[in-house]
């Protein structure tokens, strides 16, 4: 069982999520790949609030006494898994930034060294003349 | 004189194919310029390119197809090419069709897609079902029919090179095409034939294909409708 108010709150949450994500895309401040999860999440929340029977059924199958508790559990699991993937992604990005920063710095130093040796040679040749 | 057309070849772990594909271009199609974008391959792709003195953009990190292709387009943009074509490193695309794509583009189109199913029928297979569903999604949102939306052979004109090179969310995928058709960019398909991949493994297994389909469906049906086209070049031309 879900109260009407709770269902309205869920619909509100779903629309807010969609609104913020789609606004970011509109402003070209977010990549579409990263928005897909939030669109699906908002869709699932909307589905559950429009058809609460789905949540009732899942709750009774899992032996959870109240439907609302099932929804809490469901959201916690989804966000936990999401957090897990975000942590992995963040760690990979961190590694990639380190690698790129080092590569660029080493390349710049090597360029400078080779330029200096060329300039140095020219100066010596000039003095000899 | 330098060519007006740049062939962009994104390559990820294509050591088995890259030499055959690029040698064919150099030998039989010297009228076109090309650039290989090595997308942080873990195999010898970059080594092979350096040994043979190919024109190479060597990305240190794997960016994925969209990032690699965009790197190629940035090169095209800065070098001032009139036209760029996406060309598979696995030998599926045939260079003989570049000419007919370019001729069609001269008629005033912005994007030409090398399509397998303009005059031919789409075969019935699980893989082509995905192609069909994306095509349906595009008809629903754009009211224009694209027979082969997943074709990887796309030619962009100078205006599109700039737009794709400098903006976010311009991956070389059907959802970008759908979005651009909706904002009145002129897209046309030209019949081409494609070969089967000779060596190496395709990126698309069943799980990835399914994830790709879900992403494309949501992107085309939901997300693209909310995008606003504010690109640097449009702002420039309006001013």
C-alpha cells in the first residue's frame, strides 16, 4: 500500500530528476551517456508511482511487510550500485589525468632540452666565426 | 595540391587490419588525404603506423569511438579540410564509394551517409533488427526515414566538421544524426556496399549491442528533443 501523498511525492521526485538532467544536456554541460542512468531511474520511479501494484507485488514476493520499505530498499540498492560504478570510473579518471599530466610535462621538457641544445650549438658556432 | 577530402580512420586494436586498409588507400586512392586516430590501442596498431610512416594521431588514452573520431575532426578543422569521412579500420568500408558520396555532397547536403539499404532490402537478422528499431525511432521523432542509421560511413562538410569538432554530445551515432535532422541539417543517404570484417573481433557482442540499443532509444526518443542547438558556428553566422 502506498498513500496518494507518497505517490505524488515520487512523481515529483521523478520529474525533478528529469528536469535537472535534461537542463544540463540542453546547456551542453553533460554527456548523453552519463544521463541515461538518471533518465531510466526517473522512469522507474514514475512507473512505480503510477502503478503501485508493481511495488506491492515485489514486496510480497520478497517477504517485505510494507511496500514503502521495498521502495526504500530498492532505491538504496540502485544508488549503492551506481555509487560503486562511479567510484571505479573516478579512480580510472584519476589515473588517466596523472598519466596525461606526466606525458605532457615530459614531452615539454624534452622539447625544451632539444631546443636548448640547438640554440647552444648555434651560439658556439657564432662565437667561433 | 593538397586534397580537400580527409579520410578519418579511428583504430582500436586493429593490428590485424590496419596495414591492409591504409596501404590500399595510399596505393589506390592517393587523391585523398587520410589520418589514423589510434585510440589508445593495447596491441601493435600504433607501432605498425609508425614503422610505415603513416599519418597518425596517437591518443595516449582510450577515449572510445566518439572521442577518437572527434580528435580526427579537430585535425580536419585546424587543417581546413572541406570534407571529412569516417572510415572503418577493419576494412568494412570500400574507398571506391567516397567519390559518389562526395558528388552527392556537392548538391548541397551537410551529411552523407554511406548506406547499405537505399536500393537494397535490409536482411532479416537479429543485428538488423536493432538497425530497424533505430530507424523507426528516428522516423517517430524526425519524420524522415534513414534506412541505415548505424552505418559507420559518414561524410561531413566543412560546416559539420566545425560543429562536430568543437561541441559536446556530437558522437558519430544515430542519435546525433536524428538531432541534426530535426534542426534542419540536410542529410542524405547514398547506396554503398560493405565487406565483412576480415580479421579481429567486433566490439559488439550481445550484451553491448543491447546496451547500445537502450542508450540509442532513450537518446533519440527522449533526450534529443530537449537539446538546444547553440554551436559556435551558428552564433558566428547569426552575428
